[in-house]
């Protein structure tokens, strides 16, 4: 479930994206860094994505040695044991978990296997006006704003593409592993039902 009122309204706030394209939202307010949001994928607006907002317009974002830098400052990071992460085939495994502190003081968990992966050293991204920079919390396995749209990633996300702020998970189903009809019921991930998003 996503709350639409925190950021105002655009054509993506209504079913089927009815309405004209616009760079401004009705009652527009930008998210805060650290908010988890639902948005329409810029290269395929028919697809919804959910990621964490890491950069606002004008922010400088970069990964150096697996660590996140925002506006020239390396973010604080502390170890926090292990956590469960899901791979593309739906398998769950334990991964090192860390707590990252954003410039506004908000903290959130991230998951890191390696510090030398393909997304651990990037160029410096400067977020354009009217856009946002998104990242996944599984830093080694997330096609997010670190990957350009032309390379299959998210790229910068126009504020217009925001659907809303993620509030809680109503339900979760593993479509990737729902092969045989008798296995369908087992693919409901009951532990995720009605969990809050932070």
C-alpha cells in the first residue's frame, strides 16, 4: 500500500495513468531522503518499482569502494549481523547486514556481500532538477539509479513518476517459483503480509 498524499498527485496517481504529462505535480512536495517510494519505471511507465530515495535534485551521489557518498561526504555505516536476502531465483540466503545513516539522520539497513562489485565504484551522479536518485537496500543486487535506463536500469526518476510513499506490504507472492499448479499455494510469503515499510 502506498500513500499518495505525501508527494502530491500526477497522472500516475490514478489508475491507467489517465491525464496529461506534466513536470509539476498537484500539491507537489518532494520526498525526504530515505523514504521508500513506489514509482513508475521511466523506461517502461507500465511497470511499478519500489526503491529508497537517496538523492534529491542537485545532490551529488557516488559509490566509492562499496560505500555511499552524498554531497562529498561518506555515509556512516555500522555492522548489524546477518539478514535474509532473496536472489533472482527466489532462494533466500543470509547476507551481512549494515545500518547506514543518511545525511538527515535517518537510518536504514543495507545488505552487502562484497565491496568490489560492479556497482561499488561509480561516477559521481548529479541529480537533475525535477528528478530523484533511487537505490535498493540490497546494494549488490539492485538495478537502480546507478544503472542507466539504456543499460536496463532505473536511471534518474522524474518526480512526475512517483506513485506514493510505501506504507506497508499487503501481501507477497513468489511468481518466479510458481511453476506447477500444486506448488502455487506454497509461494505465498506469509511472513511478509501486513509488514510496515521503513
